[in-house]
C-alpha cells in the first residue's frame, strides 16, 4: 500500500479477525517496549466461510500440483473461461473460446477496473490495494480477503520444496515483511490461517523506532520464521547485523542478484528465495538454477509475441501472459504481464527461462553493436547489488546507479566494459543502502531507438 | 409453401378500425365486450358458429387483466379477422397462449395504439401470432423467423435494457465501493509485489 493513498484505520479488531478470540499475542507484539511506532492496523479479515475457501484452495491446487503438458491446457481452463464469459463484463463480448481470446494489459485494468469484477463477487467483500506504479502507471487492484490470504498456501508450497514449514501457533511470529523506506504503512497483525501466528510489517527507518537499535532487538526477540521483502530491505537488515535465524527469506518486487542472494544466505544461514510476483495476481514463480519454477497450478502461462496477439511455442522468447487466479474481483484471461521470458516444461512443471522484467531494452556500443539487457543482468547478477538503474543517453553514454554497501563504481565500470567490449563510456555511481531508501525497482531505459 | 405473408398481415393490422381501440366493458361502461370479441374470434377461426365453450381465463384471472392488455387483445382480434386465419381450426388451442401469455408480456412494454401506429410493433404482433401458432411466414425458414421476431421483441429489448441498466448500476456501485474501500484499511500484506 502506497502511503500517498492514505487509507484510514476504520475497523474493529472483531472485524479484522472475525475468528480469533485470543488477541493477546497481537497486543504483546504491539505493546512491547521495543516495538516500532506502528502507524496502521490490519487483519486478515477471514470469516469461517472465507477461511474454508483458503483451505479448499490449498487442498485443490497444492495437495498435488497439476500443471499442464506441452501443447495442452490445464483441466480447469475451459470452465474458467466460460465462467468469465458468463459473469465478468469485460470478457462478455470477447467470445468464450480461449484459443481465439485476445490479450489485455495493465492499462485495461487501470482504466476499466470495475468491468473486471465478476457479477458473482460480493461487493461487501471488496478490498482495494493501491500500487504506486513503480513499473508503470498507478493502479487500483481489487481483491478480497480470500485471494489475499491465498498468498500463504502459495508460499507454503514453495517452502515445501526446501523442506520448510511454517509453525502455526498463537505465540510465534510467522512472517515479517521488512521494508527500508522513507515511509510506509506498518502494523502488527495475526493470521487466522496460521493458527493466530503473528504477522509483522515493519520499516527499518530509524525514525519509526524509539531507539535506533530497537529494530534489531525487536526482530531478535520475536524471531519471525519467514522474512519477506525486497533485496534493498534485506541488505538494510543485514547492515544491522541482527542475530536472526529465519527459516527462509522471500525476496520479491526487485531482481535479486546472485551476489546479494549469496551474501544474505551466508549471513542468515537460510534459503533466500527470489519470488516473481505481480500485484495483479500475486505469486507466479521462484528462481532456480534452470529458470523460474512456476508455483501456481491455478495460473495458465503462455508466451506471446510482444506486438501481435500470436502465442509462441515453448522455447520461444516473448511476453509472459497469464490466465486464471483466485480473485473474483480481477479474474485474468490472457493478461500481458509486461515481462519477458521463454517457457519450458520439465517433468510436468513449467519454468520461465531468462525472465526479465518489462520490455527488453537494447543498448549500443559506441560502434553501434547491440547489447541485450539480459546479458547485462546476467553479468551484474554476480555482484552484491540490491538494485540498480541503467540508462543510455542519446550520446550513448551509460548512466548507472547501483545500490550496495559492498561494491565500488570502479567494479561496475570494469564489468560493463567487458559486456560492452570496451567500446562505451560509463558514468557509474553507487549509493549506500540505508534503512530509509527511496529507490524504484531495477530498470533499464534508453534514449536510443532499436532501429534493428 | 406458407401463404402467411408478413407484409400483407402487417398492412391488414395497421388498418385496424378505431372501434377496436376502445376500452373494454370490463373497464368502462359502454366499452367493447372483450369476452364476446374473443369468443367470436374463436368461432371465426374454428369456422363453428354454434360452438359455445372456449378456453378463456377464469373470472378471477380476468379481473387481473389490465386495460392495455385487453385493448391489445382486441386489436389482435382484428388481425385474426384476416382471411388467412378464417377456418383454421388448428389454431384454436394456440390462441389462448397468444392472447393471455404472449400478449400479456408484450403489453407490459407496448402501449396498445402503438401496435397499429408503429410499423415495427405491428410486425412484432404479426410475428408473435405466427410464432405462437407455429406458422412459418411466407418465404422464411425457422431460423429466419425466430431471428426476426427476436430482433423486434419488445420483451427481449426491455430485458436487454434492464440488464444494461442493472450492469450500469453495478458498475456505479463498484466505483462507489472502490472509492470508499480505497480509503480504508484492507487486509494483511505478506510480501512485496
């Protein structure tokens, strides 16, 4: 939630946690002397029916993960498309044949969000999530408590691959979402799905704590089992040298370089999992050695030509297109993610190969040799960079801004010179990671057109 | 080959004398005796002028028929006076459905005089009659006849308008809820996106 949307605290604890009677652990988390100055309140909002839906979602999709084989579609797809055709106004004039269904993109949702709401969706259950648009225009995402809580079984299924499970208990902190920003909403909460376990959203920014050391001490005291956040926040946490041994760290929202991952894993002694997720449909895949392993059997993924509504065969690189999900307020059919990769199915599980966020950007050497941003990402991934921005000016000079506490601009220039075959001028700066960063996601941009 | 020419029947219907537009005696003293009109039409269609028993609603149900519906029935009896329908006993058991079901629904949306003054409504009544009586219009296939009736149907058009209105109402409600919910706390966020 972006702070500029200024949502108001408007619920009672009974509305936040309809099924939890014992809120003592919540009060402990909030009232501890080390606790931050939480600026917000939040609950999972799950009532009995909704909780049973989350559990059913887990049982239906994650007891045995069934994806699809090459040349086939998932078994649920036909019914899903028919349901969208019958109940979702945006899709009603587009036919009910999936093969000929047109793609749609973020702008469609941004401009016509109400048309994506299924006629079956109960508006009493509507929740709105506002994105700042760090990778595009601002967007209101509509969802409900069930689709929000479905994040948990999705991530549980990822943790299973690492033989990790979240302990469900009302006296443990299950998840801490770590932020290192100038301003963000922060709160202590509980998860009904996890048996009343604690959920924290905290900001490392020292101004949010009564003493600078309290962030470290608070986390050490409540020992969250899973840390979530982006690489910048994790590196900011690392800089505090906390004595924390989480079961796993889930990194998302920004590209996690191998260098940063190694550094975090070395210190925290746990897997650091790089999850690819979108606000529009939450978790999609997580990074492995052979590519991003798809997490969710309730999503059907295709690769499309960037400019034309033409699906591409497995192995061909193009734009990732998503169908499915569990959100009745935003059912997706052929949603263009704006991210690029190829698709490969290994032992019945789809993998996204060479996933790169947003449009591929072509850079040029001084002598006009093309350099793909994927090659740059691959090279940079070995450095402990928490994030970076790279821009090529009209005069071909590369402007690079990186975020790291460990490397120097000289190392960046050396590495980029290798990629650009020593035929480029580079201006590099490295900004130290603080506990209150105001950076955007990793991004490439260029003033030069790809003239092929 | 059917000899029920839609154009000819529409022309006949639109020549309906004003007397058929009067309110019924059930509604107004000195009005048309609608029951007699219906029974006479049965007799003409059956070509049996001595017959006395015809299928009509019970007195109780007759009381619920509104003026616009009665006048619509009266106009339709003029349509049924066209030579095409005289001495067609097979129509007898279909007329009840036409008068008291099909026209009952259509009369909800069409003011009685429009069945004559508006060419499209006149064609709708003709086609509704032919469809209810399972008569194919001259030169048309089943599908064509159904399509043409559907495109004219006042009930269908109202249904579309109502659905469109309801859809618009829902969109407006979603927008209101969005504005309200956006300003309030939502639900736990567990990770970054």
